[in-house]
C-alpha cells in the first residue's frame, strides 16, 4: 500500500453568525473549506486504507462526522472518517464513470452537548490512470474507389476515441498504417491524423489489372507513461475498373448494301475487342457515324456481343447516289483514362503521365475509326406526279363531262423505264373520272357544293399512276376541287307547324326560313302569304330571316293551313305549307305542346295495350295449334291381319305368265260361318298386277284385252271393299325373255269363308294350265301425286261372265252378297 501525502490548504475562513433564542444569548461558529485529497482510480491495495487526517486543536473531546459524495451520496460507501480524524477509502473508484472530484463535508461535534463545533468542506480528487486503449468507431471500414482516383485525394477517414483523460498522455493517441495487402509498386498509401480522425491517401496510380482490392491495417496507440495501449481497424479498399483500355475494331459482317427506298434494314455489323471487364461501362462500346450529312443511317450497340449494328433509317435513291462512304469511330460509355508513373518522389506526390478522365478532348484523337462503304441497289421506282397536288376552282352544277385538269406523272427510274396508266383512287361521291393514258380528269356527276362530302367548299379526290413493273408500283396524286356557290337552293321553313294563342288583340308567332346556299344567295328573305288571308293573317316585316306571323282577331281556334312564298335576294323562291294551331293559351301557353302532351299515352294505357297484344298473340297460337293437330281416325279391322299394299310403280312384264306357289293361309282361329279351318293351296296363275290409287299417290294401271271371270270377280270385290285390309307380299324371283315372272303370294283372307278359299284355289289351278303368251303394255299415267284424279275409278275391265255363278255366294258372308249385287246386278237377277 502506497501512503498518500495529505495537505491541508486553508482557502477561506468564514465566520457565520447563528442567531438562536437561548436565554437571550448569541453564539458564533467557524466553518472551514479544506483543499482536496487525492485518490488514484482502480487502486488495488487492501481496503480500507488511509488517505489523510483532519486535525483540530480542541481542549475538549469531539466526535468526527463525514457526509456527502463518496459517503452517503454516489458513489456511496467509498469514504469514511475514524475517531482520530483519518479519512479512509473502502473501495475502487473509476475516473471515467465516477465524478472526477468528490465533494464531502466534515463536522466536529462537542461530545458534551453534541453541538457542531467545526464544519469543514473537503474535496477528494480522483486521479486517472491509463486503463483504456483507443477504440475505433468501426472495426472494419470498406470503400470502393475508381481506378482513375487522383493521388493525394481522400480515400477514407477513420475515427477513434480514448476514455482516459484527454488532457494527459493516457487519453491521447496516434494512427499508424501497420500493413497493406497486396503490395504493389504502382501505389503507396499513407494516413494523416486530425486529433481523433485519420484520413487515408495514396501516391501513384491505381490499376485494376494489378489489384482489385487493398486491405490496410491501421493502429491507434495512446501515449501512456507507464503503459501504452492500442487497437487496430481493418480498411478494405475495392478498386473499380475504369476505361483504361480502348476498344479496337476486329472485323465486320453483313451485306454492305441496301435497296433504294428500303428502310429499317440492317446492312452491317462491326466487331470490337476491349480488355476491360465484360459488361462494365468501360467495356460497352459506343459507336459514332461520321460523314452522314443526311442522317440516312444509324448505329446501335448490341448489348450482348458489343457489336455495332448499322441500319438504314431513311430511303435512299439510286438515281441520286449509288453508294455512301462513311466513317465509324468507337469509344466506351465512359471516357478513356490512362495513368503511368514517371518518377517516385520521397515525401511528396509522385510524377505521373496521366490522361484525365474529365478531359475528353485529349483522348478523342486516340479513338479508333474504320471506313465503311454502303452500296445502293437500283429497283423499280414508282411514277411521280408533277405536281403531287393540284387545285382547281369550278362553279358547282357544271355539266357532266367537263374537263377539270390534266395530271402529269413521270417515271424517275433510270434503269427500269416503264409505261404507266392513271387510275382513280379515292372518290367518295364518285364525281370524277380520269383518262388512263392522258391523265385528263373530267366530271361524271353534277358537282354540288352542298354535298355532305364537301368540307368548307372543298372536295378532295385521290389519283394513282401505276406502272407495269414487277411488282407494279403506284404513285399518288391529289386533286382538290374548290367549288363556287350557285343559287341552286330555295329557302324553306325551319318549322312547318306553329301554334298561336287566341286573344282580343292580334297575336303573333315567329317563323324562320333557311337556305343551304351561301351569301349572297341566302338570307334575308322575302315572305308573302298566299290565298284568302286578308284581315286574317299577315307577315311583319315581310323581309328578313326570322319574321312574325300575325293573327288577326277574326281568326278562330282550330287548325289552319297557310301557304307562304319565300324568296331569296335573287327572287329564287319556294311555296311552303305552314300549319298553324290556334287555341286558348289561358291554361297552356303553348298549344302545340299541349296537343302533343295530350296525345301521349299514359303508363296505364301503355300497359293495357301491351297486355292486349300478349292476349291476342296467345289466342292466335292456340288456334294455330288446334288447326294443325292431326285428326286421328279409328280404322275398323277385320278378323284378318292382312292389308293391301299400294305402289306407285309397275314394272313391265308383271302381267305375264308366272309360275309360283301360292299359299292361302287361314292364319287366325276365328270362327267363320261356324267352321275353323286352315288351308294351304299351291297353284300356278297368270296374274295382272293393278295399283289402287289413293289420295296423294300416282296410279298406273295396265289393262289386258281379255281377263277371265275370276279376275272380274276379284276386281269388283276390291273396288267396293277399299275399307278392307289385305296383306300381299310379292317377291319377284326372275323375269324370263318370254315375260314370265315368278311371284310368291301369301294372302291372309280370314274374313273369307271356307268356300271362298276353295273357290279361289280352283281358279288358280285353272290358270296354271294355260300357256298363252302375255302382251306387254305400256303404263298409262292417270294423275300425279298430290293432284286430284279426273275419275275415282280405273279403266273398265271386261270380265267374262261364264265363270261366275250366283250359287257361289250361298256359303259366303252377307257382305259379299251385297258386293256381288252391286258389281254384277245382271247375274244376280238370274
């Protein structure tokens, strides 16, 4: 433990008078302010230890009391005083966090009465020691610097601080560059300090190709007497590439030619090489075209390949210039920069050979350029109108066929001379025509200045000159026709119906006329009333655009039709009908409006009309459905299941001798005349096929010259039994040269009795024995399908009578007897 010297310095003695009431006496006490003791921060000796003693010369015993900072105020419990007056230290103090001076108060009290005898002020000063190293604001600094950065120009600034007392060596420090990585011969870094900050500079030239990044270690070290503390920070300086390499042309590709009048075509690509970083501004090429006064071409940079793309943006003319000689230079998006070390000077800036980045003029002569020739190919040129626009002034209503003007066109092509013809283009109202050879423009219609296609008295048409090239090309000319006005329109009323009020005095209403013509063929007009209008109607004034129609008192309410003659200034006139409604305006000021409003249909009436229309429509639909519905009729069926199949056609030879098996089957088991029977009969028969005509069908009949009585009986039976149902299935098997046909009949005749079946079988057996040839008859058309027949019956067929006997009907149903009575009344009388 180090013993600290204690020094007391009497600064001020103050006599303070304390007035207090105690038996009428006044006492005086003295208070002392003592100079400071000292304590060294972070002291490590055993606690407590003494730092000094307060001595008082008193003849009586006193008690010492200490309070204030370090005792009962922050920092607490650091100081105390013993009975002998020694000041004790009980713990460590910190110069950086605790108060630099502790202010305490010392009191001496009389032990006999505990009265304050002496009060002294104590100051205890804390001494700083070097216990803090300098501290950088950041442990790592990083910055990006362009390689064109000038030497001696600030690169980076670092900041540091020391918590020790800055008025002593413990709180002061210095910066030092400890290392630079990598070490290159083109640059030297140094640091300059301004109190607590240090700025990094360099001498020489930064070169991206030599180093893309520098790492610098900077130290901050204090000046402590006993011990020196320090810390370091890392500085990372990134070098960005600059344009210190010029782009150089390496080749060109493309046709190097363009067809005249062709635009938007790529004609050439230029290739360059650059050693700077690919994709950087120092690598990207920027091309410039020289000697292109008409600005026919443009050049752009391909962002991927860095090529220069030369494109035609304006039309070229072979007849004017066959080729274009250009010069194209290339540079980068940022100006070229160059820095080279000429001499290294100690303790000073180095001598450099440099092309500044901001001095583009000095580097312009270094840029590379290349000559380029673009050839123009001749193609077929369209004809050119001379002049392209023609103006003609004519009077409207000129005669059809009037020549307006003649257009002239010229083929400007030198090597493709072609003939051409004139063609009319846009002619909205079809006013004109043009001669294909001479270009003469004539009218084909009356020109009307009041046409809706005439704008401000001007009509515009387009004409073409088309050559005979491959493909044909077209030149365009414009004809502007200026029309002078004629008085070809009469004035007419703007409104043909007005209303006027009844009054005891004459009343009036305004009427206005309009004329489509222009001055001087328009207003003012002259108005004249025609007819019996005396003391009834008059016009005031008679001259003007809008005049007043005056109603006299003699005119009563109702509708009146007036005729007004309206003339323009040249006397060109028209007679107009004017409907005047006269009514009482005491209720409705405007009679015409009132009539219209009264005539309007209210919403209720409108709904009623709509409802009536819907009901009427529904009734019509219902009646239509009822009338179109097919009427179904019940067909009475006989016991049999057969029916007669009708046909529209008849093939030749169907009336020939046939050899077939005919089976007549009684297919039902119904009781006919009390007999149940099923018969199968086979026979050969000569059959005449007949077609029974029904409504809507074509009937064709073939009639042989002679048919036996059996056929007559069957025909009579069929004709009078159309309501019967038969089924006949005819299958033609073969047709021989002798007109013989084979048919198979399957006749279901359940309604016939057993005797009828036997009778038919006998007749078929008789027909089988005949061997006569059949004649072939051409069919005869009686009527067409859908047309009414002239007769409901077919031609009469002669039937021999010797084969039919009334005795046959004895065993038949009564219906066949009635049929026989109708068909053969002559035999039934026997």
